[in-house]
C-alpha cells in the first residue's frame, strides 16, 4: 500500500474497510491549516506502515461519511480493524496519531517505539514544529464529563444563546465562514433579511464542546431563536425552503419591529379548506384530550420549540398524543389555516387551541397551565391513580367486577372480602389499559388483583388469602 487514497463514496469506503486489513481514515478540510499539516504526517505514516490502508475524506464533500462517524471538527481520524471502527482521534496531535496507528497496524519492527520516522526527521522538522505549535494553540479537544456540563459553563452557555434574538454558533464568522455548512446557514439568514449574532466556536473549545452537551446536538452550525435551538444546517435549509423559517421568526417577533407574538384567534373560521380536510383536522385535534402538533415525536423532537413544549407537559405529568407535521404536508399547511396560527408546535386541550411554545411556557410559569388542565378535567396519570386509590377506604383493583370476576385470583379475593363482611370499592383494570399498566409501576407490584386500604397497598391474592386464613384480614382493613 504505502500511499494515501482519496475516498470518493461511502460504498468505496465500505469495500476497502471490509477486507479486514487495518485502515485509518483522515477527515480533513481545505480551509483548515492543522488538517494540511497533519496530512503530511499522515502521508509519512502510510510509508512507515505499508500493510495498512491510509484513506482521506474531505469532510464537507462527503457528508454521508462524515455523519456516519459523527465528525464535527477536523482534523479527525477513525481507526478500523477487522472491518470495525475501533478508535478515533480529534485534533492536531501527531504523537497520538502515530501511536494509535501503530496500535492497530503493528510497530515497524517488533519492540520498536511507534512510528519514530514520522515523529522526527522523516516528517520534516518544520512540519513537526508547526503541528506541535498548532496543538499547543488549539489545545487538546476537551471532553464533556459524563455528569454533564458544570454549572459555571451552563450559565455561560445560557447567556450566550440568549445574547441575541437570533444567534448562530458557527465555524468562522459571517464574513469569513470556515466550513461549507456554516456558509449555507449564513446565506439563508441573509436571504431572510434578519439581524443575527454569531459565535465562532473555533475560538473557544470550552464553548464548542460544552454546547454539544448543553443542546444535545453533536455538530455545528447550531441556530438559536429566542434561546431555543432550531437545529443545524439541514433543518434550517428545510425550514427556509418551506417558508417555515420566516414564519418562526415572525411568530417570535424577530426581525420585525413592533411585532408581538400572535395570539390565537379562536373565532376565526377555517376558510379555504375542503370539507374532507376540515373533518380530518377536527378529528385529529379531538383524538386526544391533550394533543400536540409538533416537529418530530415526543421521544425525538426535531426542533427546540417542540422539545420545550414536550418537556413542559412531561413536567406537568400529563399524558399526551402527538402528530408529527413533518410527515404530512396537508396537515402541516392546513392546520395553519384551520387554527389561524402560523407556526408549530400547536398545543390543543380538549379541542381548544392553547398556543405555541412561548404561550405554553408563560402559562406554566404563571401556574395558568395547571389551572386550565384541571378545569378541563385533565389529570396526570399519577393524580388519577391517587384519586382511584382513595375513592374507597378498601379498594380492589381486579379483573372484572365483584359480581362477575374475570379471573380466579380476583374471584378468591372478592370471596374473602365478602366472607369478612368488608365493604369495598373496585376497579376493573381490563377496562382501562392506562390504569392497568400505570398502577404496576406506581405500586411496584406486577400482577393483579391488588388490594389497598386507605391508599396503601395490602398485597395480592396470596397475601390477602393468608391474612384471611389467619383471621387478620378484617383487623388489617379496619386499623
């Protein structure tokens, strides 16, 4: 081998790596000086280790490969052995590169230190000095600890994302972007004719690494509006092309003077919609007491505003259904007209539009959201279970009813209670799957029936029968 091969496609990479030989893949960029200098070290290493594949990928030209390996900075190296990626290296660190290469490809001579030629004269003293200087200037890539971002950094990041109504965390500056993805987002924001702030993450490694954890978004650029993450390059492009980015900015009063967030016009009629679509939208809105039309799903929100509303509803411990408007453009466009509300997410409670993320957040802060939920009879599962448990001093959760038990264990407990002359309430868990599954978790008891006294679990069939046979059941249920 003994040379560096430029990879042109994912299929080509898979084929080369698939032969099982050691392989090292270098992600580089033409604008990055550290990449260029590390590439010279990389080339020399290919001579020192002729039995390994040395491969190069221009990160921005091969996004499919870059995304597969979660590349968010260059230079970046991925090490393969027996067809699998076994290690990575980020940054300009020639010593670590040579040692990692030697680890998977074997030393030049058994017992020799790793790649002495590449780390010294063969690499060229000027190249080595330059790389080492870059490494000192840039510092080794910092890692966010598994416990998360510390309080000091969290406060700094919160201040940064809120420092402008629109702020772009990017590589370089709007005048001189240092990567193609950042360039694209800058161009879009200019087309949107909005004022925006920016932060060059190449100048501050603490922010660069910390923001990935803070936002749960692993790559750059990252665009924020009113302190909420909209997304990266692909999402911004999609929102711009659909016209939704303009609507989000307008909805949040960004770039439009003297504009406040629109309030939902609950009297406006759905003009211009077909009868079929109107019926469909009404059905969706009323398909659940709490219905959220959002980007993505509750488990995987696709925008910061949608994530915020999901988090709020989870904090309120409210059961909700969602509809991903990214999967259905007819609903996505039609609901804007139907509700007279121009952006997403949209939250509905008992068929009535509450509003978007800003309104939901304000309602939570003021306590109004909890009040509205209560007024409309929307209770969290936990509240519902507590109410059921306390609906009678002695409460039996069973399959069927006392008059028609649907399992032998439930029948035995009913008979024991009747023989003791105990008055009791009951709930048929076969009639409500939410209660059936939720109570198992709530009580940490996996089976039915379950007998409660004054809201506290007594036990299941075996325990009740044991108390009954020992003459202790009635006294236990009357303490």
